[in-house]
């Protein structure tokens, strides 16, 4: 009954208050357990409970960090991220809206920048790596394709694509009578090439380009005269149904799946001897590549058209037996490729997000204000993305048993056998909406030049390779690539190049906003009067002199410089004088810092809200934690609270900038005051004055 009364008080109080930490959920003592109902809000097709054998072994080869470990910069918003693994080397490649491409070499631990190309004039609309990992190709809105050798990270070819429909060369495939007038724009690209295969067309380096008219053109990048690279035009695969938006090559079954704007999904042969015909085509050159259906109507490939949506991404598992299609309706559809039947549909639209928020399952639930901000941002996702190529993708792990994709609450790692979310990465990263993912698994190839040196970290003490599973991903509107691994971010130690300290590496000239965030103030200045940080030391201790006794704090100026400066400047300026403790919840926390006394007021020393300073080693893990109150991500002002018990559900959401060093008995006295239904004490306790001191 008491617990129900408190929740009722919380609901009434929320109607009139905007700032402060969320009270503990009723089941927070059981948060660490794995529930049987952890299936993504998502699954539409119910399955009997199943178990994946050796699940732990598979998960050990996947990233597990709650926070991203590192991030690196591009000069513009990142639109592509891809993993290229060959027999001799491992790379990540990223591309940005300004046409720039960056190669990142995978090391035994983390990555290292390798090379930077200005590949295109304008936006990169497509990027693909060959199945063998040795060739990368990019497609620009400038009508050109650039070919790179991955092992040497060098550009080896450039092809100007034919974008006019009046370049009809009379191919037999152009029998549908479409008008030759007008122009088309390239929309997507895919390699049809795997150097590991020793087939009849192994000498060809084929790739396919889709365009805005629905036509697909096959090129051969291995021809000396790059002006004569066109092999075939396919106009009857999608007909006049609309532009091709995405496609992917299935090396195991020697075929391609392409999707168009109307929701059409087509499978067609990648074998020149089969003349790139649509599948199924009866007996194939290799019986191992035959599919288990005789006509498209036997499959579920019409699912997107029935849902009146279109695809944004298609991909295959390593063995080619599973296919995933992401669509604009924010549903992720997983198919058994041999039958092209749906196996599962994961719903990540706004209604599913609301259902998950109401479910009470702590794996998905966010603070109400945080959820509201993410929900509002997700509503305008279409406006923030340039095209299908920037929408969230999905990637299989090497076993094909797990699927990873970005959502508004983080990156989900879904077990496809049990249909359970096994991990949720980046949930605490409330400033980023992760989209394009690229996965590396296993151990990075050893660098022969480092063998035997002190920098050879590629093997463990027992001589076995050091696995370092890593996800590189982009985020909506961000000019950074983010790395998730099995490690949490390291703490700054004050050593090394200033550009390398911290998890957000400034390898490019920062934007004005990044510079302000890095230095902690407007226009690169962080003092209350515009003075640069570093020109003065920040206090390490503070004391609140209340009308019932003193409360002293040890502050963390190194870890949270901006939060500490805001708090101590207010203390010295008398801002907190005569301010009451306006919110008290026994067994949780006491809150103050609002001159209005009702939880709706207070500003920072800069006159505006400022960003969170989340530190993985500073947690709400005990009584006496001093933390900044906010109304959601990056909305800090003048209010703060002191915990009276451990409150781990607040980690990653509020900046911990100090701890009580003396006066916990005063905190407990305030905690035990009688309160009304809005958690306001019936007897005012106020801060008479505040003082600060240095080491």
C-alpha cells in the first residue's frame, strides 16, 4: 500500500515538475535477472520456446559494451560504414555526405586510421565490399563509381556511369518498350564478385548499379578500357515499377536480391551464363545453388508490397541461407532464403516503441522525459536522412544466429533461434541514434612488421589469437563513427596528445559545436564571464550550510569540469542562499537548487542548459552521491540532488560530480522529514549559504 501511495504521489508531482531524477522502479532490485519475456517488442510470428546450443560461445564473439569505446571524426555527417575482411587484412571503411571515404585498419585492439580519399563530388549513395574482402566500390551522385584495392587501401579504378536512357545499346533485355527519353540517377551498387570462387567467370569483376528508373546495369571492372565496362542492361527485372533502392549479392547461391520503391523484391542470377535471369529458372548450372520454390507466388517476397512500404537495406548471412530486409515502415523482416519464406518480423516503429516503454520491462524502459525526446526525434527521422542508403541497416554475425540493428533505444542483438534480445548496446548513449552498422569478429590479422615486438598484441599469453569483436556505426546527423567492443571507454589520464584523450577523438578540425562541448562553454569559452577554462583552478570541496546543519562534499572537477564550475560558481555568487530542499523521497534522494522552490526553475551560470558529463567510473552506487538534476539529456541547470541509497537506474542519465564527505546525518534528517503528496516537505529546510575550497 505504501508503495502504491508513493507512485500515486509521483504521478501527481510529475504534472507540476520538470526537473529531477526518476524514482526507483518497483522491480529495480531484480533488474539484473534475465526474463523470459525479453523478446523484442517486435516479434510478430510466435514461436515455441527454443534454445540455441553454445549461445554463450557465440555471444563471447560479439561486442558487449554498454557505452561506445571510441569515436572518430569525418568532416561531414557519416552516411556509410562497412567491414572488409580478407585473407591478409581487416579494415573498416566509412563514408560521409561530402563524398569522403576513410579506411581504418583493424588492430588487435581497436582501429587505426589508414587513408583518406575525396572520392566523389557530392553525396555517396552506395558503398559495397566484395565477398572476398579485397575490393571496395563506391557510388556517387556525381554519376561515377570508384574502385579500391582494400589490402593496399588504394584507388585502382574510376568509371563514369551512363546515366542517360538514350544510350540504349539494343540489348535483348530491353524488350519492354520503355521510352528512351530522359535521364536516370544511380541509386545503389553491389559487387557480384568473389575472388575465392574459381568458376567460369572468375576473371570477371562484375558489379551491378541500380538507378531511379528501375534499370539495373552490369559492369565488369576487370576490363582494361574502363569506358567499355558495360556487360548487360536489365530492364525487365523491376520493369517500370520504380527506382531500385537497394540490392545485395548472395555468393553462396550466386544470385542477387534487389528491391524497388514500390516494395518489389526480386531475386535474379548473378551468373553471366544464366544471362542474369530472374529466379527461379529451373535447373541451374550448379545444383547446390537451386532454391526450394518454383514460382515467386510461393514465397513471401510480396510482403513489402502488401504492407505498402519499400526496402531500405538487404543483406545475407555468411552461409547465404538467411536474408534480412529493412524497410521504411521500420520493420526488420528475416527470411529463409532457400524458400524465401518469412521467419520473423521485428517491429521497431513508433507504436512498438511506445508499447515497450509501457511494458515495464527494464531492458527497454527509459526515463519518461528521455523517451519523449527520443520519440520526438524518431518522428522526424525521414527529414534527417538523405535517402534509403542512410536508413538503419541490419547485420548478421558470422554464425547467422544473431542479428544486430540500431533502434531509438540502442543497438539490439537478437538471438534468431529464441527471438530474444540478448544484448542492448548503447542504451545509455542518449545523444545518438545509431544507424549504419558494420561488424568485425574474431582476431585481427597479425602485422608481420610488429611480430616479436612490444607492440605485437595480437596473441594472448597462451599463444592464442586475441579476439576483439567490434561494431563500427554511424548516427543520425553525426560526423563521427562510433566503436562498440567488449570494453567500456577508458578514463582520461591526462597523458598524451590532447586530441587523443577521452573517447571522442578529434582527428579532424572540430565544428563550433564540438569545440564548445570539448572546452565546456560557448564559442570555446567556458567561464561565467567567457574566460577560458585552464586560466583558473576549480574548487575540489564545497559545503552547504543549512538551517539544521552543514553538508560537505568532495567534488570531481577533473571528471566533470563544467558541472563543478557551474555548481561552485553558484555557491560563491550566493545563488543557492535561502533556497529550500523542495523534493524529498525517503529511500531515494533529496533535491534542491531551484530558487523558485517548486522544481521548475533555475539556470546555469551561462544562462542556458548545458550538456551531461557522464563518467563510467562515477556511478550512483551509494548513499551520498551528489548528482545534477535535469529534465532529459543535456538539460542541466542549477538543480542537484543527493542520494540516500544506491540508485543504479540513474547511471548514464545524470552527471555524478561529487560525494558527501561529512554531514550524512544531516542528509538523513532531511530525508526523514514529513512530506505532502507532491513530495514537498511540510517543514522548510533551506540552504543559508554555501562555501567552496581548494585542495
